[in-house]
C-alpha cells in the first residue's frame, strides 16, 4: 500500500489516499524499501517523527486511508492531497492565512495539469469546482460575483472539491471528516463540499495557491470503479439531497425504490446532519450552486423498449447525426430517456449546468424522428411533445403520428425508427416517478 500521509512541517500535514498502482512490483520497491530509507534519513536530519508513515494491512480505499492519516495528525491544519501532485513555491501560505481568518473554511488550491505521458505542465484557467448529477466532480467557471470584483487573486466560492484540500484539523472532525461508509473511490469530495456548505462552513478555491495534478490515463483502484462511484453517489443522495436525490438515481439510471444497490448503513450520517442542524439541499442549490440544472419535471426515466423487440432500446445514435436509433440494450448514457411533465422526451446525457449545451429532445421533423436541442425546438415551435402511457403508444401531440419500428429494407432482422400512422405498437420505460401526463 502507498503511504497514508506525511507530516511536511510542524504546521501542515500532507495526506494522500493510499491508492494501489498497476506496476505493483516497482511500487513495492519504491513505497517500501526506498521510501523507508528516505524517511529514516530525513528524520535523522530533522528529528524523530518529522515524517510519519501509516500503512494498512489491507486495501482501505481512498476515503478511509485519508481519514486514518488525519487520525495520526497532530498539527492544527491538515492538507489532503493525491500522491500524483506537484506543489508550486509558496502554495501553502495563502491557504493558511485564509483558514487562520476563519477556521470553518475548507480551501482548495488552483489546479494546473501535468500531462501523464510527457510530464509537461498545462496551465488551467481559474475555476471553481462543482459536480454533475452522477456526482462526478468537474471544473466550473467562477461565479459572476467573483468576476465583478475585478480581482483575480480573490478567493473563488466553490460548490464542491476536486479532492485536494486544506482544512483546520479540529473543524474537520466537528464537521464529520470524510464518510468512511464509502468504498474505494468517488463521491467523497462532492459529499464534503455539500456538507460543509449546508452545515455552516464554506468552500473556496484560492488563485494565489497553485499545484499541478497528473491526469492519469486510467484510475488504478479497481476494475469495477463505476460500481463504487455509483454506490457512493447514491449514499450521498440519501443523506444530503432530500427530494433532489431522484436526480442522482435518474443520472445513474437506477430505480428510486428497490435499486438492488447496498449503500451501507447511513444512520450515523443522518444523525450527524441532524446534530449539526444543517440546511436543506434546496438552500444549497439556490444559494451556492444555482448553476446546477434541475430536472424536477421528470416523471419517468430509464431505457425505452418497443413490444416488437424487447432486446432493443431507444438510443441517441452517433452524436453528429441527431438521428435516434434502436440498438441492443446496454443501459448506458446514450440510452437514457427522460419523459417530462411537459410531455417532452429527452434522450442521452442530462446537461449538468445551465451554461452547458441544451438537452436533446425527440422531435417529429417532416415525419422523421430527430434529436434537437430542446430549447431550440421549443423556440421554433417544432413538434416535440409526445403523449406516452406505460405499455402504450408514443404519439406526437401535433402530428398525431406515432414513433414506431419497421423492419429495415437494407438488412434482414434489423429495425429502424419511423414516425407513421399509429398501429398497436407498445412502449415501456424502466422507471415511473409519478403519474404520467395525459
């Protein structure tokens, strides 16, 4: 296992995640004999305990590894970082000053990129740190309030954390550390950002503090990383997101009830929220992350199948074509379908923020099924509303024609989508949230 943390000075701790590496033989050499020699030599120069190493006897994952490092820390401020970062000169002092002014601040430096194949530095623009509804972290443009200051050294209010941050050691405990009920990797940084904001603290990115982060070609934690990220995301949703938890289930295409995914015991995390008297997630959306696009009008979601072939699902097809297709069901993002209370059918990924490209809607264009940006189709008064009942037809409200399948003339046993006079073809969608509009 890689080391859990280093004490880099009497004032600051640097903690990494205990992540496994692919090159296990080389890693064993570097992280055992060579590392121990380095630690011994450094401690001989600066005194016992100047650097401490915590090792685990089994894989604990990123979240619990970082918390174990925090437990061994004694300095007043802790810094939790990935192992694959490089620190610019003077990166720590601005952050320490901000935390000294207010101990409830959780502060992230600004990130630059180190290309994993060449180790070249690529400067990134100043950004806040947010997330989408799958709870993957993502870079955001700084909020308008930051730009109006005309001060590019001012702290940037940030809804979440990319994963590397500095925090008052005792405040970190008071606010609930990281959720140790999470597994392996993913979601802990988003959960911490939401929790800090809802429970009275703040999160910011500091332009005067810069580090560089290696964006690796792949994440080496486990072969089935997505399953862990999904599980952790649902755990966050159930504890912190109130009625908006449905958005996370929709984004992952998981049933809201009886998902079959064991998210573990969340009673202690709910008790933490109650004890800290935290605000609702609606407050977080309104005041901290208004850029996050809401989908509260969704009444059904999942994969959409036709009665003629239950192994085929409606699919957005190649992005550049804007022509939906029927494809073997796999349940991934291109087959995500969302039916709204305004009787629109969205297909594909949901745009995470209001500044992103709009969602794609199914439209009847001269009796041909097409995928167009919903706002554009609405502005142009195109035919984008559909009457749909579970186990019934999908009928355009204006043309009165139906989305159906016909056998392809080019290839036997294949089907293509058409819009034609309605027959008795039936469609079903995986998950119903509420009564479908009539």
